[in-house]
């Protein structure tokens, strides 16, 4: 029976970032995903979590929790 190792990576994307900043953050995350793939990690799921202002409760962006597994 195979054994698995799991990790969680987080990426945050703010609604207030400009288009260039958002594009750069996505590019950085894609680079990280490719590195992890080269190391044998497979993304099996993700969950988006809204980031709300402490007092205003306005949406400030999202944190994406990305779940990966790798066979031991």
C-alpha cells in the first residue's frame, strides 16, 4: 500500500493590487508550482478563503490554500 506525504502552500491575492502586481504574483506562483512538480509534488486540491477587513468586513482579497501530495 503506498504511503503519502502532504503539504499545504498558501498564495494571497489582494483585490487592491494593480493588474501588473497580480500578474507578477501569478507568475511567481506558477514558478513555485513547477518547482514542486519537479520535486514530485502533485496538487490535489485547493480552497479559496476570503480575506475580510477587521473592522469594515470588506473583501480585501483571497488566500488560496493549495494541497499537495507526494508518494514516499
